[in-house]
C-alpha cells in the first residue's frame, strides 16, 4: 500500500523523508533571506515529499527543476513569515488547535496521524508552530492583498455585456481545480513542470483536496480546490474548452492560461436552465477577483523581494 500523506505544505523543513535516488541530505546553507537561512535539508525534504508519489504514478522526469521551484517557494514563504512577524500578526491558540484538528481528521485516525509525525521526523509541538506560522501568513495575505481588491459594479456589468453566453441555457458542472502560477520567481517551464508532477500524483490516486490545499495558488485552495457548481462559459475559455470532453471523475490535461497552469477534475455534470442575471454577475465577479488577486499577490511579493537581502545559489542545470 502507498503511504497516506497529509500534504507537504504543512511541514516545510520539519520533514526529512527517504530520498528517491538523491544524495544524502545535509544541513548545508544554500540560500539567505534577510536574517534567515534555507538549508539543503529544507529544500530536499519538500522535494522528496513531492516525489513520494503513490505506487501507480510515474516519477517526475526533472528533479532539478523541482529543486528550483521548491527553493523559490521557500524564499517566498520566508519573506511572508518575516513580514507577518514584523507587523506583529497574531493567531490565537484556539485557531491553531482548530487547524491541528483538521490535520488529524485528514490523517484518518490518531494512529495514522502519529505514524505520519514519526515518518516526518517531527513532533506535535513543532507541527503546531508550523500551523501557527501558516495562519499568520494567511492573515497577513488577507489584510495586505485580499482586503485591497475591489471589483466594481461597472467592471462586472461591462464584462457581462461582453458575455451574453452566460445567460444562455447551459450545463452545470461540479469542478475541482488547482493552479500553479507563473511570475518573476517561476518560469513558465518550471510552473508547467510542477503542474505536471501534481497531475501525476492525482492520476496515481492522491486526493485532489490534499494536493490543492498543499500546492494550489488560487482562491479555492483553502477549500481543497472545490470550485462548486459552475455554468459552461463561466470560466476562462481555455478551462471551459478542457472541461467539455471530460466525463465525471476524469482529470483534464495541464491547461495554460494567463494565470498559470491549471489541472481540473470534473466531478459531476447536470443540465440547467439559464443563469439568472444575479448568477451571471457573481460568476464574473469570481473571475475578476481571481485575476486581480493573482496580479496583486505577484506585485506584492516582488516588492518584498526588492526590499530584502536574498542570496540564492546557482543550482546545477
């Protein structure tokens, strides 16, 4: 049986799992982010966790690309955590306890949770600290990015006027999705490679919600990628086109849009009457909000990087 996984995004540097063909992990400093460091063990533990595919899945073909992607993500996470500490963002013990309970539930049982802690070479206290940091960063992003996004009625009305298809009779689709974004810190090739590797995990039997919570970079990540019931024509055209031939339960190929690289799973399809104007407005609002979030998040991260001292290695080609 394949090992039950909670998600490598929960652990960061706490886990040093068995490597798959890698050299022995050492605690060598390979990057500096202001006053903090990122070690080879930090990077390799996440890479190895990502490579821990179920037995039916194929292994990724470019592990060096994975290293670069993971390192860039660790740098971003470190910058966000530093900013949260600088601004004295606080999280209550009750919030941490609630998140810890969610992790326990995803493990399936207390025994499976304890086994996961052992295999991750971490403790419950260290996991609680990591969860506290995650909540701090989430609260920081809520205040610095999400709270600043405004989608005006005029913008929505203008888009609805351009999309008369939204109010036509169409099927309703229950969809799960994940997104790997591109930007100045991740090339399109790296983003596509990570999206392909995540899709391989899903093909091999990994739960979509787990993978999305750990890796997805869109507003639905916290809900495990659950996009709810949507109408045909409601998503970006590339995503609509990819969903059309799918049967319930099937995965899309990796899809490229202006936001990055997506993987979708069609859960169910049902016929429906026309969207009401209110529903059409809500659909356009979600699209515009997602686009603005990605743009503003990328700009803010770039501003943090420009203001920081970051020393990165030249990873082998």
